[in-house]
């Protein structure tokens, strides 16, 4: 894949002098969320895709049940890493902010909400504002969260810089 989300995590964390090992672990958790979303997006009940990047999708290669479980496992592992990985050197309040940011971007206010909009739009023509709303949630929320979480992966606060990243 393009690995845009992990790139944003690492680049935003550099602004706060985060140790790259911390940033890589956080970036990996974001990429796990992205991978889970692709696995679920390809399922028969969603887009029913047979191929991703020229290869059989997870449900085609391993079965639908395994694909669902693989996506679920990636999602929960991403949160587990941010919540408890001792190599991510932040205090508990920063971990909580990171978890909240990732949950918002992944859930009904973000990626899952965007997917729901996408499913509801099947067979309909969306106007530009509806299309922008869908992509803001489905794709944009996790991209924005990537930059925010990189900046949150430190105890060093710079509210002005964080505000510039999150806006």
C-alpha cells in the first residue's frame, strides 16, 4: 500500500522530537486499523471484491469467517499496542488521548460511519457535498488521526503546533 498513514504518524511525531522507535510502533497500529478496514471493505456484505492490489482478497484466499476474524484481530491489536506497549514512552493521559483519537477516527464518527454512508449510497448518485462527507469520514478521518496521534505520542506539549496539525 501507500503507507500514507504511518508516514504522517512518523512525520508529525518528529515535530515533537519523539523517538522513532515510539513513532514506528504507533504507526504500525494505525496501519493495522487501515488493513482491518480493507479486509472488511472487501467482504461480500460490503464491496464484495475478489482482488486487492492484484491478489485475492482475504476472504477469497482464506474464507469469509477467517477474513472477519483477521480484521477484528488487527483492530483490537492496534488498540492494545497503543494502550499498553511499554516501548511507547508516554504517560497514561497521552495514551488515553491517542486511544480516543483512534477510536473516533475508526468508529461511527469516522471510517465506519463513512462506510455506512457508502453502503447507503449504492445505486444512488451523490452530489459533491455528500461525496465529500463520505470521504471525509471513510478515508479522511484516519488520515487526520494519523497526524494527530503522531503528535500525541509524546509528553512534550506544544498546543499551538498540535492545533495546527489537527486543523
